[in-house]
C-alpha cells in the first residue's frame, strides 16, 4: 500500500471490522432452461472475448457490499444472466465480502490499509467524488475502454458524472431509474380515483392530481396515510427536475441550486402534504416505515402511495402478495410531474456500476464481469430472457413490464439527467442536502423560506470546500 493512500484512508479508519463475512447464507446454483442457456452463450460469443483468450478465466472476484444481488440464495429468485455468463463461459466466480450499511466505507478502508482489499463495490452508492479522492476507490481506465463499441453508449454519462480530471471511477454497464410511486389498483379504484398509470399515459399525472388524492385518502383517526417509504420526501422534491446541489459537467464543479423556482414549488407541495398529515408518522415508530417493511399497509388500504425502487417487487411471490396485495393489483408509475414545470416526468438516473476498491487483487476479473453485465443490456436475446424471468418467477404483469420500460426511458432520455451523489458529497454537505430535500418528512416541518435561511450559508460553505478539494486533487501523482 502506497504511503499516500494510507494517509488519505486513515481519516476514515475504524478500529474493528463489523458485520463482515456472514456465513448464514448458502449460495444456490440455478440454471436456465437449455434453449435459453444456449441462446445466451451463442450471443455472448459475438460481443465478448473467447474464454481461451481471457487470462482471468477461472478466477474469483471479491464483491464487497451490504447485499448480494449477483448470486442466488433461494430457488425462487431470478438468475442474474450477466453473472451466469461469467460463470458458464469463463468459469469465474464471486465471493461475497459482507459489510454493514452504517460502517461500510470504514470497513473497506480497513481492508485496504491491511493490504487485503476486496475487488469491487456498488458503483452507485456515495463513492463519487469524495471517496474516490480519499483513495478508497481507484480509476477504472486501465481495465475499461469507454470508446469500445461495447461501452460507447455509457461514455457521455461517465464522462459527465463520474470522472475527475480525465479519469473514470466506475464501470457503468447501464443507467436505470431510482424511485417509483407504487400503489394497489384495487385500493385506488375503491376510493374512486383515476388509475395513476392511465393518468400518466394521458400526460395527466401531475402534482395537483397527486395532492388531491393524498388529501382525500388520509385519515389519521383511521390510521390511513397516503404516503410512506424510506425517502418519499426526497423523491417528491426531485420530481421537479432540479437538485439542491448540482454538478456542472462543463466546469466539473458543484453548485448550490437552492434558489431554483422549481425546488421552491416542490418544497411547497411537500410542506402542504406534511401539514395535512399525509405521511405515515415515522417518528412514532422509531423513525421507521409502517411495520418496518416496504409496502406496509398497501394491501389493507392503509397506505395509498409507497415510494421506493422496483426491487420491492422482486422476491418470493407469496411474500410480495402478503404485503402489496395480489400481483394483478400491484402497479407503479413515475413520480408525478410539476403542473407549472417544463412538462417532463423525471426519473432519477441511477448508474448500474461497479467501483474498483483501491488495491483490488483481480481488477481484470471485475472488468470481465462488468463486460458480461454490459453485454446483457445490449443483446435482445438476453433482455427477453430477463423479462421472461420477471414474468415467470416474480409474476410481473405486462402492465408492470411496460411501465418499467417507461421509467427506464425517462432515466435515459438525455435531455436532463437527475444524478444524486449522497455521501459522495462528503458527510457535512450530504447532511445539509438531506435535511433540505427531506424536510417535509419531519414531525413539524418548517417553510422552505425558513429552511433556506437556516442552511443557505452552510450549503455555500461546504460546496466551496468540496470544489477546493477537487481543484487540489491530483490523481496523476498517485500510483495505482
């Protein structure tokens, strides 16, 4: 380990590793039907290197995260077709190094300092730019060529949002979407509301319609609250198409956007929802959602809209149905649009990516896995097989699949991408941004004018600090 990285990493080091290496889960080896397997491998030969030409064939890569969505741990899960190709075509495997959410960066830093680095980590979660500049993660340019036809469609996104001074810090194999607004069609119909999906397709799914539904549905005395979720406030705020802090892709500098009129309109909506008790009172439940489960209350008609990711509907069918209702009742739409905005429905662009941990022992293996993942995004054969899995294993309806396509297209429309960096902004700036974007979830929210008065100077100060750090950062002085 180079001395300069030790100095950078020691600032986030903790004494002991916590929650690593859980042995309570056993990997289940699942396989595709013969015709599907042959189709995937035949197509893969067109765009991926031959196994005999790949030096990392037969090797293992170490995946470090608080979850594992690469391997299977139950027979009622869908198969990750990119990883399946990685296994079947190249004889490679993944070892999961488990960390806890709250201390994940500290744990990774300890691994790096001990010269025992895992290979890769989710490339979307708070890594950029601060954790990259601290030396926790390393550039991927020696292993991924974004000018290659396999990767070319990702180049603009990575250049604009995940690069510092010419170096890229993520193997981005796809760009998908973040939060959606989920609902139970039976409950919506019972209350006499128009179906949000129909409203969306008719370009009538707006804040005003959404607000009227929420106000009408909510009845605290009956324990009915229109909204729930881990971050519905932030999602509603971002549906305006603006962020409190934005990354200027031309200057490679962060900027305060706190005075944007669209943000003020979104804040007004969130404030009115909060003041009318439309959100489930998380503060009465130990700052947790209803029943501490995604979708709690949806089946019973106690929650109208649950805001979160579509991962919520990817699990054992019996478990999903017990919370959300029958699968033909479950549906989701993008967040509603601003009635006074630009007419665009916004979906937060979320990179599907891998980040290389500093000191990774098998970075070439990670690049090969990323290539397999990228291939499955491009090849229609694999895309169709993945969709069939959603239909046959998770029993997604055609309406859900069609709406997934709609949300995916919104996140890739290229006109205006919404990219949030979370902890990548640094703890202090992230805390301020989170307070501003999630202010409507507080037990007693204040007005947006009061929030601006409280936080404007802090935003400016921490943004300037971050930009100074970027300006002084010299990646070329470091040896990787």
